[in-house]
C-alpha cells in the first residue's frame, strides 16, 4: 500500500515537471521572436559599434534553469572610426534571465557568459582607446519590456590581448575560468572576481615578465564612476604557489595614478624571479628554494607616456635553501636582505638592485658576499665574495655549459666594481676596479672547448683592476705539466668581452711536455668542431688571435712522435698569431740544437715556419730514425752512422693538421758528417765489380762536407768528394738531385781499380802500360726510383771530359814547343760504348 503511494507521488511529480517544462518550452517558443526583437532593440541602445552575429536564438536548456539569448559566432568591431578590426570575437555569447520573466513579460538580463573567445584591447599612441563602445547618453529611455541589470559575468577559455602603444606595454592572458559578481549603483560598481588564468607574457618596455605563469586571482574592487577611481580591497594573486596580496587605488581621471601596495606570502625564489625580466631570469628558472623568503613593496605615482610611478620593493630570506632539482648540490642556511627602487627619477637610469649581508653554507663551508646593481640603462655593478668554495659543488649547482665538471677547492676573497658599458667600450682604460685574490687547491676542470683534462691545478691569482698576478700556478694538461709565475694582463676583458686579447708575461717551467697529446685533434678540439675526415692520429694546430705572450721557458723533456728533446731553454713570444724566438736551445738525437725564427699561423691552413738552426754533433742514424727517414725508403737509419753538424735556413709550410706542404718548402743546408759509415747500402753493393763487396757493405769516411738546398720538392746536391776506406776507390765524387717523389738523378765519379782485366790482344805480344792508368776515373749515372734504379755510363760527362783533356793536351803541346816543362798528367778516362750498362752480378 505504502509502496504504491510512493510510486503514485513520483508519477505526479514527474508529470508536473514535464508539464511545467512543456509549458515553459511552449512559452519560450511562442515569445521567441518577440524576446529576440526586444533584446536587439535594447542592446542597440547601449552599443554604439557594429556587432556581427551569425545566429541569434532563444534557449531554455543551454543555461537552465535560466532562459538564454544565445549569439553564435559573434564579432564586435572596435570603437574607432572607420575601423574594421575586431574588439572581441566569441563562439558563444549568452545573456540570461529568469524563466519567470517570460511569464511576467518583463525581461531583466542578470548574467553574461562569454565562451571560446578573444578580446583585443588597444591604447593608441595619441591616447585613444578601442574599447569605448557603450553609449553614455543618459537620455536614452529604457525599454519597458527589456532591461540589462548585469549581476554576474562569466568567462570560459577567453584570451585577452592588451596593447598600450603609449606606454609600450603588452599583456597577453588566457582566462580559463573567470567569474565576476557585480553590484551596480548610480555611482559605484562593486566587483568581486575569482578565476584561473595563464599569463602568456607581459612586456613592459624591453623587459618580459611572468612568461607562461599560471595565476589564480581572487579580488574585490569598487569602481567609482564619479571620482573615476578603482579601489582595491586586499586581493590575492597566486603565482605558481606563491601568493601576493595587492591593495590600493588606481585613478583614471587623467594620467593613470597608482597607489598600490604589494606583499608576498609563501614566496620562493621562483616567485621572486617571476617579477624580474625574462632575459635576466632565463638561466635561473630551473632553480628552487625552501625556507622563509619574504617580499613587499609599493607602487605610487602617475603612469603615462612621460611619467613612471615610484617603485620600492624589499625582499630577503632567512635560513633558506637554494638548489637545482636535477642535481644533488644545495646552498644552505642562506640569509640576505635585498631591495629594489627605481630611484628619484622613477626610471631605469636611477634604478638600483641591492643584496646585503648575503651569507650561506656550501658543502659545510661558509661564504658571504654583497651585490649592488645600479643604473639599468648604463649598468654599474659592484660585488664582493668571500669563502672556501668546493669547485665541483659550485659547478654542479650552476651547471655551466662551458665547464661541465670539476673538483678541488678555491679560496676566494675578491671584490669588483665598475661600469659595464664603459668597460665594454674602453676595456683597457681602467674602467673597472678589482681587488683580492683566488687560491686554487688541487683543482681539476673539464672544459667543453678542451677535451684534454686539466688536473692538479694549484696557485694564487691576485687581482688588480684588469690584470692578474699569478704566483706558482702549476698543474697538468693531460701528461704535460707546467709552472707559471708572472702577469696575466687584460684578463677580465678577455674573459668577459668578445675579441679582447690576453697578454701573458711569465716564466714557464715544465718537467715534461707531450706534444703528441697537446696537438691531437681529439684532445684539443670539441667533437662537434672536428674535421669530418679526422682520425685518432689527426693533429690540429691553431693559434688564437686573442692570446699573446712573452715567456722565458725552461722544459726538461719534450716529446713529439719519435722526437725526444731535453733541457729546452729559450725566449718565446706570441703576437697576432705569430710565434717567434731569438734563441731556443735543447739537446736531442745525441747532440745539441739551437734555433731562432718564427711560426706564422695567421692563415688557418697556411702555417709558415721560418727558422735558422744549428745542429751540433748529432747522431745521423738517430736523426733519420726520429724524423722517420724523412718519409723515404732509399736510405734509412739502418744504413747510416756518424756525427752531424749543420747550419740550416728554411721556410716550411703546413696546413692546420700539420701536414707539410712540400711544394712550398725551401731550405739551405750546410752540413758536415764526421766518422761516417754507409752500411749495406744497395746502390753501393751494386758497384762490387770495381770494389770489394766486403768494403762496400761497410764504407767508412772520416769527413763529408757539402751544402744542399731544397726547392720545389727537390733536393739539390752539389758535387762532393767522399774520402773513404775503399782501397780501389778511396775518393768517390757524388752530385745530383733527389725529388720528394723519389725520382733520383745522381752523377758518380770513382777511380778505376788498379788491377786490370786480361788484355784480349796479349796473344799478339806485350802491350806497354800507361804509367798513369791507376789514376783513371769512371763516370756513372744513377737514375730511377728508389726501388727501381739503374747505374749506367755517363756519356755526357765523358764527352765533356774528352773535350777538356784535348784542350789541356793542346795547351801542353804548345808549352812543349815553347820549351816549357809539361805538367804531370793526373787522370786518364776509359770510354765505353754509349748506352752500355755494367753487369754487376
């Protein structure tokens, strides 16, 4: 019984609702055209700009239980004469009133809904605005059947772009969900607004603020239309978890007048950074903080094209922690007091940012400092820092791209002050002042531009203005070590500015330098900058145009490929990519070496080395071994013995990978070899027809002296006499050319052996012997490649010798006829048939 009664009640309730909705729907449908007509008529009274609407309809269900006048695809033109640009666009615009209004016939619009729209607000350079579209004619009569009495405005997914061309301000905000309640009287409009938005950007002058910040707003304000002021009750603006309380007055009778106070609640480093220009905070945006961070300030005065309000802000922290979320390093127990003011002129030129009494703990080591940054248009900065800093910890916290890693300690006591623009314009004119020092303790660094690790760095750097005095700066670059004492001049300009030159005036000492490592491209050039064709054995040599030095150098040992040098001493200077030295000496290859000259690296792939060198008592076989047999196989270190003394004047050219440009090489060499040996040298072995093979296999000579020159990839060898231990040929003369392509063209003169071959005509009788036959010479040529050469009879030289002998014999005959005593004949030459080769097998 009771169950049936419940069903009956529910049935009648549902039936009643359906009937009411049916009646309401019928009324709405019946009066739809009338209501829309009244709405359009009333709206036209208040709006004095063109409004384009694709469709107007009346809906009972879009904003139920209210009735909504729905406008689809709305375009409101801005309120500027003859302008066709939009002030606002919306997919949907709803004006709602009560369902009872349909019954009474008096329609009072209470709410406005704007969805999926865009609003474009502009202030032109002459002060005109594009949003004055509401009629201010007080004589306009209100329609008897339709009125606007807005109590609530709701925005959903609406983007707002505000551009003030006078003040050069731009605000771009996306309102995701925003609701405002209105209380309207004859003089005052009271607004309470709440909502969520994203500030895409705020541009003020050249600064960008609040980029991409999520904002929650809860505000209450009163607009006094009579006094033209906006009174803010304490309103809350939340920026990514930090809250700011804003209160005060904005006046708009003439120039905008601001009298606002701002204080932070639950603030952190991110919220403080969000108040600064984007270009300043970009590199710090990933950092986070914990602890008590406070912030408050005031903005007071006129804001117009020619005036800025006064701005004073105070901030600081107590026992805070600062860290990067991606690394373990943290700066702890931070305390500081900070302030910002735009000064007496209320502009960037009189603005000052100051941090006082900064203290903190880094890796259980305390530090302290102060900072002052003034005149934002022409910045002057001063700061001081004191503390024992863990280098690896600091690098991990700051995440410097140029220095990705390190370790060790740096004891820092340094102060800096100066005008940055003046420093940039005149870096060498003492425009900055630095003092204090930094001492390194077992520091190691990994540099982006230098793959070779720097380790065991120790030393003291004392700062004075733009220069640094370096004391006992020592360490290692790979296997190479160094110790430097001297002056680094123009250091800060070189570090902080582009195209500034560093000058090093110092004593340089080293126990060992490994040029194999220092010159390897994979160790001195970052991977992305290496040549595409480079390999593990490729060298890379470059001299910076922005580094100069005067060094007094002493190096105990140096190594490059097979070359090992000891006791290197000399003066070395670098200016404008030209390295020069008046005197460098060292011991190598069993002897001594002295050189003067220069290395010109101004053209990247055309490095010129011009030297005058003296070699004293060097081992010839070791010299050939060290220089890898000079890239030829004809005569090698295993073939040679002896001690070399030489004077060499040369111009040698290389590309940046130290490949020699042999076509440009020029050299003049005056050389003397003493106590020499030629061992198992194949061309000599092929002369065994004339000389004993055992003697040829180990040819000794006491001294060889000659002058050579090199040009166009060819070695030119003037005729020289080699006085050897060969019994049959004690003096061998050699001259000719040898190209870098191993094309040989040698001329050889050697005396014929004393023992004669059997005379084929002896059967006819004894032939008288020439008493001078033992002094006869044989002229030969050696031509071909180093692995394919021939020794042949030198017809040209024999013919020349015959001509010379005939002239000499004619002269002797004349002398004889004149009664003069003839000179003793010295040589007699034997001629073979032209083109005939000796069979040496």
